């Protein structure tokens, strides 16, 4: 049985793919409006058993009612596929999630902002070095301090990457802890910590709101009539 909030969503995505203006939607040339087949309920059970955690309800209902990934925000909603008898999420950065930490609560806070600011203040700049080799050595030594601070595996415990926006920017779905079910933006490549996506009312965006907002905006972009979710 299709969850009510997902009724007709697969058909709406397919309709968008037939529009001559569908390429105007950011990322659509990546997913080409194709959705994976929905997961069977026993497949979902196997996936959750492998992950060791129950997925947020709106995401698990999407997987069984709409599709196991494909067309979605940015370059796609990372598809879930069985490969050599194991389930895995496929996409640029999908492997960033530490599978041993999925059941651990997602942390409320990342690195201390003062620590980040202090380290950024001493980042080597190429123009300060006469020899490029000296700069390379300096930035490598700086990276050895920066990477553990910003990209520690514990920072994304209890979360999975679900979408890639390009330029090493990604979005995570929190699956464990107090932020469970919400979407967080990851722009650590631009030296900023993860932050929750917020809706117009300033409330954290859930998976369902994230996907449906994208679908409605895509329909507006292509001038395709939509049914309010």
C-alpha cells in the first residue's frame, strides 16, 4: 500500500521527464528523471538489518512506495542497490558514511568554532613561499591538522549521504539520534561545518519535505501542473 504522502509522486516525476524544458532543472542531466524500482518489503528489511538501524519512516516509505533512489534533488537521490549479495548506496560520496556508526546518535555539534577559526588563521598561502615545494610541504602539514578536526568519522555518525550537489557539497539524512529524519547540508569542502536545512518557518527539513519541495519546484521550473502534496 502506497503511503498517502507519496501517492502519485512516481507518476509526477515521470511526467517531468517528458517535458521539453525538463533540462532546466538543476541536476536533471545527471539523473534524467529515472527512478529505481521500489524496494520490496523483504528487501527493506534486509537493508535495515545490514545497517543495524531502522530508517526514518518517510524515507523507508519512499523506498517501498516510490523508488529505491534516482531522480531527486541535485544530481539524484542516491540509489540503493544490491551488489554481490549486499545492499549499498551508490553515488559520489556515498561511501563517506561509516557503516559501523550508523546506530550511534548523530552529534549535536561539530568541532569547536574557535578551534576552526584558529587553524584557518594559520593556513599557508602560496604567495608566502618562494618555492612551490615548500608551500606543498606546509599545506600538507596543515591538512594533517585540519582533516581530523573537520572530517572525523564521529562527525557524521548516525547519518548517510543521500545526494551530491557538485563541488564536493553533499546532503546527509540523519538516521539516528535527536535529529533523526532531518536533512543536513555538508559544505565542509568550503571550510564550514554541517548545518541542518531549514524550511521557511525555520524548522529542520525532513526527508519528505526535502523531496516534495524539490518536486514542486521542478514542476514550477518546467511549468508542469502539479498536485499539492
